[in-house]
């Protein structure tokens, strides 16, 4: 039986093990490290079904015998752990504060942040670590400003992020300690915003109501944690991974540099091609259901393999080719699908487009300063995360 996690090296843009499994079947059985078994949904159709069919439940995955991949996500008060109607209510409340309109108000400020960071890169001079000077600071500054979190606390936030997202990179007691620390920090932030409201997302979430409904205190803190960590960590690493993919395909890098109008489709193609994570959080079937020609029994766990779905040749022509001008009738699943489609997708797209456009305009001769085979990736994480990205120009 196939072991899970699949073990594809983080250095690979494409999850080659998942793609090999997809070539054999749209759904396969796998065994997890703790000895439990789980189904892997691999095809585009199967993944979309798992992410949208209410018979595959996130709430049921909070049970004591359910598969766990990310310990910090095992929290029933977090939006990503809920099913309708609780999910519908909580997402409706959060969406009123975390709306595309609210993100669009950041447009001018976002340009200023990017320009300032690129000034820092230029002042440093080549070679420079693009992760330290640009890729990591950008999403952290943006999410801190959006949420009203002091940027001076960024080192603590990065430390919590690494531990909260870890699978095996940190011992369980350190992950539990990080959960306690960030919840205490956010509870203090909520108290401060109640006493002195400001124009930010945290204050908006405290104040938001819907026909008298509101987030409970535990829901508020849990989902602020999700937004703070997920709102920057995913973008940091997607931007880093996207740059590596472009460096590996210099023709596509040159095309994007010469045709900045392609940045929209380029971001979508990079979200499809340069995997951030191979899979979503587990779900559990709440009744018998057919999936990809296999019968999934009630109580069995299912994991949707985004990296395989985004390489499905039944949906994408030549899926293993990076093509920033690609047009396809199908949607990539980099932001998920269905009720749990990424709440921050609009913000992430804005940051990725702004970062790539301005970076290549400022440094048209941008290139890696080391052989790409020498890049170091973080271990024990469910996402692909670079430690450094030395560049020259």
C-alpha cells in the first residue's frame, strides 16, 4: 500500500509521486505514518468532488480516530474545520470584514510596501537573499497592516508560523506551546482593539454582526490565528516557489519580464504548476459514497491531492509544462474548491501579481546567484518552503 505522506522532495515543482499514482487510478488507498489508512483523491474530478460534496466532512475529521496531518489545524473552532451550517455562518461573518473591497483598499499601500522593499534589495546589492529581503517581509507587512498587528512582532509571528505548520519539523510539545502562545497573544490583541478600536480587520471582526449574530470569543481568536498565519505563510512560500519555477524556465521568465500584461495568467499558471502543498486537510466520509469508481465507506478518511489534480492530463494539455500564457477551460485547484475555497485568494493574487511585476521591472536581469540544485528547503513541513534564495542582477 502507498505510504502517506508521499515523500516527493520539496525541491520538485511537481509532485511526481502523486502524478505517477494518478496515472494508475483516480483514487488510491494509502497508509499514514501512524498506521491508519486513508484514501487519496488524485484526479481533478475526484478532488473537486471531495472538496464540494457534503458527504466528505471536515467536522467529522475532528473525531478522535480521524487522520491528522497538521496538528494545529485540529481545532473545531477554525473555519477550515467546519461544515455547513456552522461553516456558512462563520464564513459569512468573516467575509463581511475580509472582503475583496477591503483588500482593494490596500492597493496603493501595497505598491508602496513593494517599492520600499525593492529599495532595500537594491541598497543591499548583489548577491542578496530574496527571501530575507523581499519574499518574506512583503506578506507579513501586508497581513500585519490588514489585521492591525504590530509589525514589530514579526519575529514572533514567523516563529509561531513555522511551528504551527510543522508536521515533523518540531516535537509535538513545541507545537502545542506555539498554539498556546499565539492564542494568548491574539486574545491580548482583541482586548486592546476592544478598548481602542482602529481601522483594521481585527476590529472589524470584533464588531461584525449579522442579524444579531457574532463570532464567539473562541471562534474569534481561532480564526484570527488562521488569518494571521495562513494570510502570510502561504504567500511567502508560493512567491518563493514561483520564482524558482521561473528561474528553471528562463524563457518564461523572459516572457513575463517583457510582457508584464501576462502577470494575471502567469500567477494562475504558477499556482497550478509550482506546488505549494500536495494535499488539503483530511476529510471523513459521513456516509457511503462513490468516488472515482471506488466505494468510500462511512467513517473512512479521504485526502484531496491538489498537486495531482493540477497535473491531470485529462484536464490540462501538457500539464508538466510551465506556460504562463496558458489558456484552459478548467480551473486550477491551488486555492481549493467549494465551500472551503481560500478566503484570502483575492489578497494572495494581488500580492503575487504586484510582487512579480515590480520585481522584474526593477531588476530585469534578475537571476539566481547559485545553482538551483544548491537551494535548501525546509524539512518536516506540509508546504514547500525555501530557506534562502540568493539572487543577482
